C-alpha cells in the first residue's frame, strides 16, 4: 500500500484500456501507467490520457496529433481510427502514458472484488516504482563516471 501512495504522490495513475482504438500498440485490457504533468510538456506524437468530453468519469487514451495554444485545446486520434477526436480542452488532460502492461486490465476487471483491488493497489504500483528506482540508479551512476 505504501508503494501505491508513493506513486500517487509522484503523479502516476493506472487506467485500463477499454477499446481497440489504439491497436495494435495498445489493446483492450492493457493497463497504461500515466504520469500527470502540465499540458505544455506534452508533445505531438505522444500518447496521452484525458477525461472524456461527454462523461468526465470515462478516460480516453489516444495519440496527440496537434495543439491549439490559442484556444487551449488538443487534437487527438486513436491509432486505429480514421478520424480525429473532438478537440480536448487542456483542463481534461490527465497526463502522458509512460508505460503499459499488456492484458493486466483483464485480470483486474474485477476491481470491485478483493483480488482485483489487491492487484490494482500493489502489483501495478510496485512495478512502476521498481522501474523508477532503476532509472534513478542508472542516472546517478552515469553522473559519477569520469
């Protein structure tokens, strides 16, 4: 549980992919680990997660294809889709996808049951934390090389 708290405080969130709109890279049932960050830091071509315009409780994970700084809106599109999504206000953006875990969302689709909660609150955050620690150690070891 402490791992989940640390990652939550660092701005990480986990979301399940619900559709095939991002296939073949992301598939229904995959889990994406999203890092919260200011909208000005996302770049065209990156995959972001945002709150749906029609239902704020629903999240969408699509590729950023354009930014309209004048109107504070983003244009996104699922990799598998032919048309772009409606423009997304900056305020709806949750963050950038950092990693994904294939098919784990299928295992925790029972998120209201004890096993699903155990997986969501411990295994996913522990995995993300280990990757972050490994990156930190790698960066530190490079800074001490002569």
